[in-house]
C-alpha cells in the first residue's frame, strides 16, 4: 500500500510517495482504509521540521483522517469491521485531563499519521463518523473542531447569550463559529479580508472586524460590546495577539490559547491577568469523550465542516502548498 | 391606586379590587408602574390557600410583573426613573446559592405581588427589561423561563447535542423548549394533545410523545433515544411522573424537580437513583445573576415568551379562571 | 487453585470451597495472586440472592480485593509482574460518567469476584496499592472508601469548613469520616451506640448523635448546626432515612444516596427537594480516575482503613456471618 | 478622630497624622471603630505612588482592618451595633464574578482605607469576625488569606492529596500554607532563607526548596514530585517566576497569578501553556461569599493568621518601614 512520508530530511521537497507493507492489526487494534485526510498548520510545520526538529524520520504526516475499518485484531469489541471511523489525534487521551502519555501519542508526529492508504490504530483510538458526514468532511473533525469544542465547552462551559471572539477564518475559528452559533452565543470574528468577513456573516457571525483597518482591535471589540467585553476568546495568534485578546475580554473572562502561529515568546501584560481576573487556558486539541460529545452536537445541528478544496491522494504535496499560500476558508482535504 | 387583593379568606371569590395609597420609595427602593403581570399555577394555588394556608391576608397576588420605574429612593444608583424593569420573584436572591432568607422574600406571597397598579420594590430586586420585549412579554420572564434557565444552565450546564425531555406545554416547559433549542439541544416533549405537540414541533421540538396514548412514556422515551436516555429531564409533574422521568434519563443524567402539580409524597425507586448515578436536583426559580444571564440569551436569539391570552386589569379574576381551566399554550397575562 | 463459590442455589450455606484451573492472562489482562479481600453488605445480599436473583451461578463472591500481579498478557504496559494492586470494582469505568457498560462489569457479580486465590483482571481494571498499606488494608479500598470519595469530592466538591453528616459506623461512613476530616470538613456522625460514637470522636468526628435516643435526628442535626444545616449528607440508609437527611441538609445542600440498606421504595417529601433547592445525588462506587485521586489523599495523610477483624481464607464463610451479625466498626477482611 | 493620610504628594514621608470629623452612617451604612489594621505590599506601593499614580490625594491607606460596629444607618439589618467585623477589601464584590464596579471599590485606594480610628462602610461591605480571632488576627484576613482561598478553592477546587507549590513566606503564601494543609494537600514551599523554610516545615509544609541554592527551581520542583508536577502554583512573583511555575506545574495544572512583585511585562513561553494544557488564572483577592466560606474553614480548624509584629497606631509609619525592609514571616499589624 502507498503512503507519503518525509524521508531523509525535513522539507516539503522530501515528502515522497512510498510503498509499505499492508498493516496487520495487533490485539486491540484496527486497520482503517483511509477515505480522506485533512491538513492543519501543524502538519506544515511538522514537515518543515519547525514543530519538532527531533522528530525521527521517515514520518507519515497528517493528524486528521477518516475512513472505514477493514480489519480488527483480537479482543476488539468497541468497533467492528465496516464501521466508518475517524482517528483520535491524541491516541491516548480518552477522558479526564491531558497527560504526558497523551502528548507522546499524537498522529502525524511522533506517531505516523493519516497520509497513508491504510493505517493501523488502537481500537480505543478511533471515533465513529456521524452518519450525515462524508469522509472528506469527517476528516476535518479530529483537530480543528475538537480544539474549538474543548475550548468553548469542555473548558469554557459556553452558555447561550455569551459573547465569543474569534480570530481569522482558519479551521479552528470557522469550526468555533459553527459550534458557538449552534450553542446560542453571540460571535464576533476578525479577518484582514472583508470578503471573508462577509462569508463569516453568512455563516452566522453577529459582528465582524477587519483588523487591518483597525489595528487596535482589542479596544475596538471591547467597544463593540458596549464596554462589557467578550466572555471567551479563542486565541489562535499567540504571542502577537494575546495582548489584544486580553483587552477584549470581560472581567472574569477566558482566553483559550490554541495558536502556534505567532512565535513562542512574548511580552505579557501580567497585571491585566489579575486585575481583570482573567483565565488564560491552554488547549491541546481534546479527548475522545469530548470528540463524542461534539459529534452529538454536529448531528443535532446537521453541521458540516467547511471544506475549501479537495486534492486527490496522488497530488497530496500540492495540498501542503495550498495551505502554505493561505487564502483558504475552512479546510484543505486530501481524498483517497 | 388600585390593587387586587385576597381579602378575609382564601378563594378566587375573595379576590377583590381595592384602593391603596400610592407607595413611596424608602432608601434603596423604587416604585414600579406596572405594565403587565402574568399568572403561574402557584398563583392559583396561593389564592385558593393551597400553597401556604398560613399566608396572612390581605395579599396582593401574582409573582410575575413588568413595568417602568417612576420613583427612586435615596441611594439608588443601580437603576433610574424611566428604566423598564421586571420584578425579581425571589427578592433576596441576587447571586450564589439559595437561602432561607430568599425563601421568605418571594413576590405574590409572602410579600405582596404584582397585581397592583404600582408596586414598591428593592432597587436590588428589579432586572432591566430586554429592549426587544413588550411589557406583556417581559411579565412572563421572572418565574417560568428563569426556572427553566436555572435547571438547564445554572444547574444543568446544558451543552449542544444533549437531549432534554420536557413534560407538557405549560409555561416552564415552553420556556425550556425555547431555551434548549437556542442552546443547541435535542428536545423531546410530551403532551396529551396532538395539537399541542404539533405546535411544539413548529417551535423546534425534535421528537414528541402523546402520553395519553403511551402511558408507559418513560420507557418509550428511552427507546426514542436508542436506549441511551436523556441528559436532562425538566420534571414538572412531581410525584406522579418522577418514576417515568428516572426511567427516561441516561446513566449519570439529571432530573430537575420543579413541579408542584402532582402532590407532595410519592413512592420513589431509590435504587434507580444510585444504580444509574442520577442527580435529582430541586429548582426554586432562580437568582438575579441567572436572570441577567438569561436575558442576554433571549436578546441574542430574539426569543419572545409565548403569550397565550391577555386580559385587561379590570377583568383580572378572569385570568385566574382561564388558568384553572387549562388548555392554554404558554402564558396568561394581565395588562394594565 | 482454590476459590469459594456459591453453587446450585443462593444462600450462605451454598458458599463452597472449590478447585478451578489456574487462570491464564489473555491479551491486555493480568493475573493477581490475592493477598486479602474484604466484605461489603452488597456481598452478603448477593450470596443470599437478594441483590440480583437472576445472577447466574456458580459465582465467586466479593467485590474488594488486593494482591500482587504474577502474570501479564500480551500488550500490557500499564502495570507489570510484581506490582501490588487492587481490583477496580467497576472494571469498565475508567473515567468520565458512569454507563450501562460499567454497570455490567462489577466484581463479585455479575463477574466473578475476589474470594479466589488467583483472579484474572483487565490490566485497565487494577489500581496500584499505596505503599503505606498492607494487603488487608488495601483490600478495603475499592468499594467503601471510593464510594465516600466519589460522593464527597467527585460529586460534592467538598471544601474545608463545610459540614458533613454521616450515618452509622459502617465501612462507607467510617471512610467518609477519615476523608472528610483530611479535607478539613466539620463532621457530624450518628449511631445507635454511644461506644461507637465515642470511637468516632477519637477518629475526629466533631459532633455525634445517638439516633436511638433522638429518633427525630434530622431536626436535631439542623439544630446542632445553628439552624444552617449540613452541606453534605452521605445517605446510607435509603428509604427510611432520606426524609431525615433532607431535613438536616442546608438550602442548596446535597444528599448523596449510596445505601441499599433500607428497602427500595419510600415516601418522599418532593416539595422539600425544590423548596430547599436540594440535590439528591445517586452514587455507584466510582471510577478508576477517582480511585487514583483518592489514593493520593490517603498517601499524603497516611490514612489506613479501619480493619475490624481478619478471618483466614480457610474460614471465609465465617466472615459473612460476622458481617451479618453487625456490631463491627470498619471492615471485615479475609486473608489469603 | 484621627487618621493617617498621604498628603500633597506620594511618598512615605508624606504619610501624616490628621484629624477628620467623626463619620456618620448614611442609609445602609455602618461606622466601624477600628481595632487593628494590617499591611500588604500593595499598601506600600500605593503610598509611594507606584500602584496607581493617578490616585487622588489625600488618601487614608491600608486595605485590611477589623473592629466593632458603633453606629448603623437607616435600613441596616445584616449587621448590628456591637458586631465585631472586618472590612471587605472589594466593597462591591459580594458574590459571582469580578467586575469593573468591584475594581473601583477597593479600600486603601481608590477608597479611603483602614488607617483611621473610625471608618464608614457599606453594611454589605463588612464580614463578621470569627469568634476565635483577636482584632489583630482578623485584620490580616481580608486580603492575603482571601486571595489564597480564592486561588485554591473558589478557582482551584483543591482536593485532598493534590500538590500545591508556594513561593516565599509572605502573607499570601503563609495563608495558602495554612489553608492548603487544612484541606489535606501536599505543600511544597520555596524561600531564600533556610530558617524560614524550617519555620514553614513546622507549620506543615511537606517539602521545601531554597531557590537561592537552586536557581532552576521549576525543574527541581518537578523532580521533587517524581516528574508529575504540582496541581496548583500560587504565583506571587509575576514576570520573573512565571516560567519556573509553568515548568513545575503538571499537565492540566493551574498557575494562580496573584503577584505584583516582579514587574508587569515578561517573556512568556506561550507554547508551554497549550502543550501542557495549563490554566493561568488571574486572582484579585475575592468576594464576600468566598470570605464567609473561608471563615468557616478557619473556625473548624482553629486557624490563626500569623502576626509577625504589632505596631501601635501612633507609630503606624514604622509599620511601612518594617514591611519595606522585608524579613517578616506573616503579617505586620497596626493596633489602635
């Protein structure tokens, strides 16, 4: 069977098609025939060696994928051959709090990921695909929407009528938009593109802000809320945007940190954290229990992840270039 | 100014129009010119002497009302003359847990209620009326919707995709339907009337059940959920229905007890509570903090309480007869 | 290897010593050489056929046991040969909420229990024994203390300075006394024996009450708290005592239902649940995550479960008679 | 009556004894005859003009104080003349989340503080003094212990057996030590003085670390916990110490930010927040409801705040010099 793997050295130019033996399921494992996989910014950084330079090679990239179980090992009862499933990004985070063991069990590095025609996974590490979703749509769920769900619901306990601030129109923000609107929140979203803001409005965003036109957007959002501030910020920008996010948050509000976009060190207005009684909450995707709770919400609301473009498996490297160029709205998907 | 009061003895026939002096606001108090008041089943029981036979008379009934502040006493800064406000049913429950002090401070008994042209209240005991609501609509909020909010959100932490079971089409259940749908839940509702079930469906109910046709409705609901059970029951029937509600609930689910309809003592399947790890949660309307949180949700969703009928102040006793006859869908309102 | 099993029909007289093959661990399983097992009231009911008359026989009884891993199957990494471990009563409740799957996976019925020289368990279904405990002590942990922990901490979020009411001096109540005092709570305990109350005082109980002398003990406890009421009741009596427990609870307090002692149906003062905004919370022992959290607390405080009597394996039926006669303070243990 | 006030310009040299009229209670207010007041680092910064350079002068400093009610205004029912009370630092934070209104209502700036023989306060803004405490001890409670309580219990939901890391031996850390031990936690404390560490051990600290000898103390603490990390850090150092605190925290742990000691801007390892799923929680003292909950715990455990030194009112400026010189263990108190 065929996989793409980063060979020899990091870099998109080293992402090569390769042949591997058909995987066999061990006790408690299943083999999934992949139907689709999707890309996250983390995957791009991983392939380039920017996420974890000590990652051993070769590595099959991609954290997100969906398909069908075609073989099950001894003792597997949770799922069965023929089930449509998605991989759990953190293979060893079933429920409860995150752990170092979970951190070491993520797909697409350190473990081999989803850009393979067949992938062997723990039976505990897959989640059934909601019936209303295609594989291409399901392949978008394990990282971006689950991250948004963890932030807004598992940590944030979002309630109807609360205000949520989203940054940009990448996968996490668009998922958060869909989920927050389904939960009855008031959503404010930012972008540098009026066209994308218009599209976000059509998806339900209540207020929008072009941060290019309004560089001091933290204060602007505070003003847009009548000075009250937002209950939740889904912070994807990291070091560059955290200060603005804290300005936009209400007293006692939460800033959910999920981004790796804007560097790893920053100046932080420490005093504001305590003077406004803020919570800065780190979010690392989510657990299987959160994933299954999210799927119930997606089903009740008939929510479909936004697939921007689909690229056939044979042209998978092009998907990385698409992501690198930006400009997408929603997710870039590889179809098998 | 005119009020209705129960004089001499309990009974609807003793609900009489009377004249009282125009009230003056003491320090920290406001006078509200009532625009509308609404009826709850508790009010009917109160007037008949069934709720609290030791309630001193005369008593101005009604727990729910809305109007405009026309006078404010010394030291009032929270609200001002001209503000449109609603009364807080539990005048001394601002935030945090319920208390005996709160229990003794409810409008429409033991304290005089809202069936008066003017009412003096603590400035702390009013809540601003959302701009999108008329006084008739606002007069429906302080009891039924707040009870539903407390159950589903303050206690229940309802999340999108969870299942909610509602009983009948009275004020609390219809409010819970509106709020649960706004929050992205899957709603199952029961009634003895197919016509009312049809109306509930038009308001968003996902599944309906006629409990007259299906007397063993607890099991039926369990089956309707694929055997999983509902996450939340808003239990309004009390002693008669609790067993069914517990059957319908999922393992680890919650039954929110709010009803006073079906008597005060019952046989209880104690073992099921622990074998299914259920939570039976008593709900007594709610606090001001919950009220204000609910109002934000009503505003974001442009939710209007369902007013079934409006009766002019001059014919207020007829409103009690309407409620007693049943058959309403939503609330009966008295307009001033 | 030797086991005791209920053979042919229910009844203590049918609890017979038998020989079984030495168990082999399947994939993901371990074999535990039992060092000690302890008895719960449930075990007595189970053997008599009162807990679940449809339980297939033969059945090896006992839910609680501790020992050492002597063999591990393929793929076991969580624990290793030589580890001292305890069995998890609900074998399939690792974390998160309780489930029907968990309900069907309990030791000592429906699954074979711990009154066996060797027992095979899922590697996921054991918990490491704290180093400061003997096997006899460890064998007391999986049911009674974990039930108390779940009630007070997992559900009850007990905070220092809160008041806890405990009923009697059985295994759950004495565990709850130890844990609640370790957590800084004020503990009130009841018994029909002044001698046991004195012993509870020496273990840290702050107030005691002889319910034989004071049959209306709910009101008496309310008075002992200055009319405020207790924050938590660990309710072990069930139908007979629930009314008193609700009287003793504060407004907004919790009654944790764990008992199966006093029948399964009762009259319930439904109105009090809502008028006092009470939470009646069913408790079914607890999850592995709770067990591990509890063990950290036991270790920090050097808490040892109270072993009342130890009976050698050869005389195990006598342990059931000891439990049936009552009069114990703490746990009855079988030593291998 | 006499007060100390900062006159004309900031600076300890401008803290002058002055005469003011005896205050009269307005409606809903009380007059407290001060028995003692205590100092916090914030007070020193305030007097020097470093906390809020725009604070209008004259200002009576000090946030913490206790005494007796000697007069009550119209409508006061919550407390009465003769009650021993403490001031609530955030006068308008009774319950629920923090707010801008609360932020503007703190004693010792912007409002006049406790270094006055008599002080007028809202009746809602005082809390009854636990009977086991002297005024000097009670005067220590409103800021430092309440901050520790808010962090560990209101936000942190500390459970027995969890690990808590405390920094230094100032007022907040020593309060946190007392409260965390009362709640059954395992406490690790740092200091640059072996003598103070020894004293902390005598108060119950389980592990200690001299950060002068071990500058890389974050990693050292992680190692002291077997690599698991601490559940809670009470972070008083701010910008300088946050990185170490995050290193010491477990996956999913909390860092409670309360300090203003070490500047207001810092480099922050943003990635660690999300990779370890950390919560950085700002803490601004606490609400009245938290204060009352804490008092119950102090009473059950007979906890007395640690008073390092008492200075008579006539020599109050010396108390500021004592604080500035450091070296204290616990609190510096002014006695009236």
